[in-house]
C-alpha cells in the first residue's frame, strides 16, 4: 500500500476525528435535504401553476364558450322572429346578442392567449358566425318593419345550414375546452399526488436523519465520553491503577490517551509525594524534638543561666562601689568592663527569650484596639520621648484580632528605634498611618532620623545584625528581627520603603483576622507554605 486511498476502509475511518465525522454527516444530510427541498419547491410551484390554470383559465374559458353560444342563440331567435313577423321587438335580443357576442369573444380570446388549438377553434366559430351574419342575420335585420321579410322564405334552407355550421363549430370548441380542462385536472391531481408522496418522503428522510444523528452521537460521542467519565470517576475514587480505555473517534481516543498519561504521571507524582510526606513527617518529628530542646534551653537560659549571671553582675557592681578609686586606673577600667559585659549579657538573654517566645507562648488572639496599644507604648517610652523632644502623631488605627502582648512588642520596637536613631540636632518627628489594602491592613511608621541605606534594607531584619557599634547606639540587634517575626506570625510582611529618603519609613501589613493555627515551627501555616526550605 503506497497511499491513503489504498488503506482499508476501517483503518481510514479510524483516523477520522469528531469534527470530520460531524462535517461529513452534516454535508450528506444537507445535500439530501437540499435536493428534497428543491424538488418539493418545484412540485409546489407546479401544483400552484396547474391550479391557477384550471381555476383562472380552463374553467372560465368553457363557461365563456357557453355564454357565447347563448348569445348566438339569442341572435338567431331574434332575427328569425323579426323576419317572420316584422315586429321590431324581436330586434332587441338580436342587438343584445351581438353585444354579448363581441364581449364573450374578446374575453375568450384573452383566456385562450397562448393556446393555439383553442384560438383556432375560436377563429372557426367567428368565421361561421360571420358567414351566418353576412348571408342571413344582417339582411333580414335590415328589412322594413311591419311585415314579414321575403328573405326568410327564400333563404330558409341556407339559414339553417349556416347556423348549423355555427352550432357545429361551437360544439367542437366546447369539446376541445372540456378536454383541455379535464387534462389540466388530471395533471393537477397527479402533481398533488406527487407532492403528497414527496412530503411523506421528506418527513421519512428527516426522521431517518434524526435517528442516524442520535445513533451517531451516541456511538461516537456520548458512549465514549460516558466510558471516559466512568474511568475518571474510578480514578477519582482512589483506584489510580485503573486504566483508561481509548474509544470513539480519533480525537477522543487521543484525549483518553492523554488523560491516561496524566494518570500514570499522577501515580508517579503520588508515589514521590508519599515518599516526600514520609520524609516530612520524619523532619516534623525532628523539628518537634528540636523545639522541645529549644524550650528546654529557654528554660535553662531564663533560670539557670541568669542566676549566676545576676551574681556576677551584682558582685562586680559591689566590687566597683567598694573598691572603686582604691585600685589603679586599669583595675577600675577592668571592673567597668566586667559590669558592662554582665549587664549587656543579661539584656541579650532577655531579648533572646522574648524573640523565642514569639509564636510559642503568646497564642491567644482577641480583639485588639491598636490605638490603645500605641498609647500604652508611648506611655512606656515617655522618658526617652521627653529626653529627645520627639513629636509622635498617628492616624486612626483599626481593631484587629491579634495577641495584645505581641502588638505591644511590635510598636515598642518600631517607635523605640525611631526615637533612638534620631538625627543629631533634630528632634524626632514620627508619624504612624494605617490603610485597608485588599484583605490586609497596611501600616507605615515614618521618621526623620538617620535613615537606612538601600543595601541594608533587608539586613536590618536579620537577628544580631547591627549597622552601628554599641558605643554609638545601644541595643542587641534583635528588635527589627522580632518585629519581622511578629508580623509574619500575624500573616503579614514588613520592609523598609526604599523610595523614602528623608529619614526611615517602615511599612508592614497585618491580617484583620488571625491566621490558621501555627505548625510545629511556631510560624503560621499560610506563611510556612509560601517559603522554600533552605539547604
């Protein structure tokens, strides 16, 4: 086999798509319906033409012929009566007959226009009438009134012969008109029978086409789709090893094959996912154990480590007060270093404890008025605010579902940083705003301080990352890292606005409702789901 025409018919049809089957079926059905429609239109036109010819021509022509005969009989009776009596009353029907003869002859010629045989018969009638008129009727009608015309007796035989010729031509005409009308009626009846048979055939063909379309749709589309749906439902019910059987036209078989390929890929993905889930469960167990160890460490740091640290701090401070100035300058400097180191170590431990508690300890959410939280924060920072001469303004803040302790820590760190990192010689000016943005609230804290360079905009939120030495600005480098952890635990994000240059503008978002329950890491599930595990 070297070409498509030589392929087996079954194999050729197997390559047909649903569109090709539909196009072929529609083309075949349209061709049949168009042929039947044209034939039906011709039959209807033929029926209407024959009916019109019978009603408007053949029957009126025969009727007019009868009336013409009656008019000729009136003429003959009137002329004969006038010739026998000489009474002028007999001329009235004669003259009226002549008028009617002219009218009916013209009418009949109009009806028979195009009918050569009919017009020939009419010419024969008029020729016979003209002969009778010329030889008998007009000479007798022209005779003087008052007495019988001698022409009646003289031309009696000729008058009878000529009028019999008129009668014979009329009979021939009427027989021909009857035959023509009968032929037209037969043609009409035959055409009407053909019309009825054709309409019955059209109805039968339409019914057959409807059955074929329904059966073709059932076999070619509905049944394969039902089979595909049944296989898909079996897979959706959990039987992922259930194969999909390709059936129907070529495109539906390709669709089934693609879905089966997707099923096989899904099986592979599920196997990989199950393996990943098992690894994730193992990691979750390790993470829970790590969290438990972290909590144990936090407990040790908050109790066991702070106790000796407090002793070191207390005794070094006592040593400084009692022996300060009695030893040399180096000794006083060393004591001062020890006191400062102990105090900073205690502050650092407390900050670390606060950082570790975010997401682990403060889980309770309630309706929190951020205006009141900000007011409490400003009250706790009252001393540093008065010393710096800071001016703090705020727009109306919303009420959200959150943990009040965490919200207080958030505002304390942000407002505290804005006051602490002020520009020398300028009183701090701090402004707080809030605006609804889709499903979140967006907040900004803007100050006129020393600002943050764009290259450090992300670094400042990393724990222990400081941009200045402790001699210039005090602190542990945990504040903004704690702010980031609180905001993310509340389902938001925080960043430094790089477009703001005259100071610093920190912008962050908070969800009005608490996020879903935190996972084992202490971070909300919505936040953890959007992060990639780091190597």
